[in-house]
C-alpha cells in the first residue's frame, strides 16, 4: 500500500514537471522595450502605445490596480504575490511566475525588500504590459495543457532577439525573424492564450471570449487591429532604397474602452405588443457583447414623450453581480457565483419586455454601455470618470 502511494506521488511529480511554466528569458538593453523598435517600426509602435495592451500594468490602469489591491486585502496575500499571479496574462514577461507560503512569511518578517519576487515585479520592462516583446517573442503555444493554464503558463519563449511574426521572407538587420502560423494563418490562436478562461479563486470562470466565439471567417485581428491593407512592416529602406511594401494590419487593439467601436455594435428593434413593448437586441459579432471582463454593463434607457415633452423615463441595467462564498457582493476574481449572464450571445439576440406608459405618443429606446457597473465601482472606489461614462450604442423610436 505504501509503495502504491509512493508511485502515485512520483506520477504526480512528473505531471507537475510536465506542466512547469517557463519564465520569459531576461531582456537585454538591445530589446528592452518598444522604444528599441521605434526607429524601424514607427507606425506600429505608435498605434500600439494608445492601446489597453500598453496600459496593462499596476501603474497604468486604475481598475486593474484597485482590483489587485482589493484582492490582496481579501485573500491576505502580499501585493507582490498578487502582481505575480495577475502577471500571467497582464505582464507575462515577469521573471517569477509563482510565489509560495515561504514568500508570504518573508513578507511578514519584513524581508521582501531584497527578494527575487520584489525585484521581478519592479522590473521596468514590465511596465509596458502586453508589448511587442510579449507577442513577438513567443516560440510556440502549448495547446495540450488544461484550459485553465493561460498566459505565461501556456507559452514557450524564443531566445531574446528572435522575433516571430506573419511574414515568411522577412529579413531584418537588427534581429532574427521566424514565421509562425499563430501570426500568419490563424492569429486568433495567439489571442486565445490570454482571452480565455479567466477564473476566480473559487474556480468560477467569469470571462471566456474563446468559448463564446462562433467561428466565422473573421479573425480577431480584422476588428481589433484592422483588415489587411497595403503598407510597410518596417520603415527601413530595405527594398532598393525604399521600405518594402507588405500587406499589414494596424496595431491599435481597440476594444471596450474605445467609443467608436461601440457605435452600432448591437442592433435594436422595438415593437408594440398589447400594453408593452418587445425590445430585441441583436449581435452580429462572433463573440458575446459585452464580452470579456466581468461587471461590464449595458443600459437601456426608455424615454416616453407626449408631443415634445418627456413624461417619464426608465433605465434598465443589464450586468452581472458577483457574490463570494458567504453570499456577499464581491469582484469577479473572488466570486463563487454570479447573477445570470446578461450579454447578447454571439450571432444571436436577446428579447425582453418593457411596459407602456399611459399618455405616451412617442417612445425612444436608447442603448448604452458602461465599463464598470455601480456595485464594482463603489467596492473598488474607482475615481476616473471613464469607468462610469455612458458610451452610445444604438437607438430606435416608436411613434404611437
Ligand atoms: C497582442 C499581440 C501583439 C502585440 C502586443 C504586438 N503585435 Fe505585432 N503582430 C501581432 C499579430 C497578430 C500580427 C499579424 C497580423 C496579421 O498579419 O494578421 C502582427 C504583425 C506584426 C508585424 C508584421 C506586419 C504586419 O502588420 O503584419 C510587425 C513588424 C509587428 N507586428 C511588430 C510589432 C511591434 C514593433 C510591436 C510593439 C509596438 C507589436 N508588433 C506588438 C500581434 C502583436
Ligand atoms: C534597425 C531596424 C529594426 C529594428 C530596430 C527593429 N526591427 Fe523588426 N524588422 C526590421 C525589418 C527590416 C524587418 C523586415 C520587414 C520586411 O521584410 O518587410 C523587421 C521585421 C519584424 C517583424 C516581422 C517578422 C516576421 O517574420 O513576420 C517583427 C515581429 C519585428 N520586426 C519586431 C521587432 C521588434 C519587437 C523590435 C524591437 C525590439 C524590432 N523589430 C526592432 C527592422 C528592425
Ligand atoms: C499575453 C496575453 C495576451 C495576448 C496574447 C493577447 N491579449 Fe489582448 N489583452 C490582454 C490583457 C491583459 C488585456 C487587458 C489590459 C488592461 O485593460 O489592463 C487585453 C485587452 C485586450 C482588448 C481590450 C482593449 C480595450 O480597450 O478594451 C482587446 C480588444 C484585445 N486585448 C485584443 C487582443 C487580440 C486581437 C489579440 C490577438 C492578436 C490579443 N488581444 C492577444 C492580454 C492579451
Ligand atoms: C466582427 C468584429 C469583431 C471580431 C471578429 C472580434 N471582435 Fe472583439 N469586439 C468587437 C466589438 C464590436 C467589441 C466592443 C463590444 C464589447 O466590448 O463587447 C469587442 C470587444 C472586445 C473586447 C473588449 C472586452 C472588454 O470588456 O474589455 C475583447 C477583449 C475582444 N473583443 C476580444 C476579441 C477576440 C479575442 C476576438 C477573436 C477571438 C474578437 N474579439 C473578435 C468586435 C469584434
Ligand atoms: C487568464 C489570463 C488573465 C489573468 C490570469 C488575469 N487577467 Fe485580468 N484580464 C485578462 C484579459 C484578457 C483582459 C482583457 C479582456 C477584457 O477586457 O475583457 C483582462 C482585463 C482585466 C481588467 C479590466 C481592465 C480594464 O481596463 O477594464 C481587470 C480589472 C483585471 N483584468 C484584473 C485582473 C486581476 C486583479 C488579476 C489577478 C488577480 C487578473 N486580472 C488576472 C486576462 C487575465
């Protein structure tokens, strides 16, 4: 019996070592950050630097920072241990990929200052979040791992100085290049390294764009970068004294923070049925709207008018509320359950009933979006106006 247990233990140990996460190799000064790419990839660096990939760091995204602080307080983990945990997808070049109880004891003993963990999370090469040297230093993606192994835990890295990309015959005097299918043939595979299976301490999955995705011919890059168009991959004059023309995409990674992407993202239709209205929201996109991070919110404002006078307004919120093990309101990362998913399914629709108001001759249905619902904004004490700003999606009016 004893021997049997020992064999099992060895098996478990082998299993664990097969899944060992490979920390990204340390960057040298030649490839330290995006400023090293700018002279030859000026347009791309510019586009990327306005994106939320570039803001994916404790210092640059208030929502992320406040979530990390809240999570650390509630789990009683040191903030640096939380930074390491979240870094798996937010800052995958972090040199330390997990921490243990010994580190927590060190922190309690006041020994954090000189620690490996402290040095790793303070490394300035992380402050650019998901940058060029995250995506373009990936050698391969391990698709055989369990679905919850994401970000750095799913990546095998190239040595520093080798850039993987979509161009089969790329040649650069500054770095080596290697073609990869997850840039060329099927770039959504790269996106799914992180945009999938985001789960809480209670193993509750609260974001999973990969699972929602209804495969169409569209790539994520078609909407979140740009359609392929003629341009240059590098402005270096490598083609008879001129930059080489290539089919390229923009690197803006526009998303939920960008107002124009919301315009018409959902269709809206309303019709009268008895003494109420049937309102249908339709979604042609290949993932749910909203997709991704929890506590996003759709708001349907209904404005009832008689002549030009507004006689009543109603506001309907469609969002998710999260509860912890004890049934208290919490943030997605600490949730053990949530209210129903209110998003409009990929290439589908959602219908609901809105009451009529006596005397109304004209009713307008106006759909908006908000990045963070009231509950989470107040739990995290978010101050920046962007989290509560209403972004316009669509409207329709019925005359009675
Ligand atoms: C989130 C991942 C990601 C990040 C971050 C990223 N790229 Fe890319 N990059 C891609 C993908 C995907 C493609 C391939 C797009 C296609 O052709 O379908 C690409 C393509 C390229 C190309 C080839 C030209 C083109 O547009 O196809 C170059 C050069 C490039 N990237 C440089 C950079 C630089 C420099 C940075 C940093 C400022 C950067 N990338 C950041 C994902 C990324
Ligand atoms: C001295 C100029 C120079 C610098 C600096 C430079 N590159 Fe490049 N890079 C090029 C050239 C030239 C190409 C090839 C363009 C072509 O063939 O159209 C290229 C191609 C690429 C590709 C496409 C590879 C492929 O196979 O698809 C990527 C990705 C890339 N560079 C990333 C980077 C990143 C990230 C940095 C910063 C760490 C960087 N480059 C710095 C000149 C440079
Ligand atoms: C290494 C992990 C990783 C990879 C790979 C990755 N992303 Fe992201 N992405 C993130 C993180 C983390 C954020 C959130 C950053 C924040 O808001 O602080 C994000 C945010 C976004 C957003 C939201 C931006 C906004 O303003 O709301 C879009 C859109 C996006 N990514 C698209 C893509 C696409 C398309 C790909 C594949 C080409 C991709 N990502 C690959 C980690 C990744
Ligand atoms: C047909 C266009 C289209 C395609 C293709 C597409 N998206 Fe989106 N995506 C949108 C629109 C519109 C939004 C804005 C609404 C929203 O945030 O839900 C969005 C939003 C997002 C966001 C922001 C969510 C948030 O709350 O911050 C992420 C992340 C994202 N998409 C990832 C992806 C990934 C990954 C793929 C590929 C698997 C993809 N998208 C393919 C249209 C598209
Ligand atoms: C499995 C990969 C993954 C891990 C691990 C992860 N995130 Fe994220 N996170 C993402 C992606 C991808 C996005 C962008 C998708 C979106 O916006 O919907 C995101 C977005 C966010 C946002 C929204 C930011 C904004 O500007 O709207 C917050 C807040 C956040 N994450 C907090 C955390 C915290 C706190 C941790 C660690 C406890 C963490 N995340 C760990 C993948 C991850």
